[in-house]
C-alpha cells in the first residue's frame, strides 16, 4: 500500500503546526460508502460513531449525502464519493459542514461541527 499527500495538504499541515504547535485533522465520526446507483443519489452513511460530531449533529446510518455546503455532489457514484472526501479533507477542526441528506424519502439539513483527531 502506498500513501501520498498533496503539496497543498502538506503546506496546510505545516502552517497549522507552526501556528498551533500541533497537527490535527478534521474528524466527523461517520463512515461513508459510495452510492449504489440503483439505490441512492450520493454517498451513504454506513455507520456513525457514538458521541462523534456526526452523531451529535443527528447524522444516522442509512442517510445519503446529496450536497455539502450547498454544493451538489457531481458525477457518478464514485465521483460523488471522491468529491465528498475532498471537501471534508479541505476542512479544519471546528469548521462547520452543512450537509443535505436524504432519509426515508425526505431531504434534511444537518450541520456538523468537525472535531479533531
């Protein structure tokens, strides 16, 4: 397995370390899976860790994310999943993320204040 990090992510991490003396990434506490095109329009929440920022905001397993911060997730299921990951990775601890999720046929707004890990 090979891991890589973009230079932009590295520069952000270095700036955070210089400013705070520590490195912490954003943490939501939810596990997402790419959408099944036959079942949903976006990444599906597979699990939510109890006590996590996602749980405190009301995100639940089975929710399907259709937009983040007012931006609809574009493309096919794999592209939507990658786009969601990129949007969340660009955030910092204590940032707020406005999600639109589909749950039981309804679209709900959920705002998550990210934690640190």
